[in-house]
């Protein structure tokens, strides 16, 4: 039972962290508009796929988790 409560606490902290990041991310002017992000807009259709932004966030998270696992 102790491990379930520990897991739920960690999950709650992670969700709070993601919520804080999402509330601040719109204030970063270049995030989502990097070179390499695909944006196609037609008359009745628009398509947006942030490839470069996704790769940047993935690299940053990988670095954070790698540093965390070295402890």
C-alpha cells in the first residue's frame, strides 16, 4: 500500500509540473514557431506539426531524466 501512495504522490507532482509548464509555455515567443515546424494553411484547411519544437522538448526532457537517473 505504501508504494501505491508514493506513486500517486509522484504522479501528482508530475501533473502539477506539467500544468505549470503549460501555463508558462505560451509566454515563450519562439516555442512552436521554430524553423522546421510545418505549417500549411489552405482555404478551408490548416495543418500544423511542430517537428523542431518536439525534438527540442524531447532533447531537454531526455537530458533532465538522464541527469536525474545519475543520482
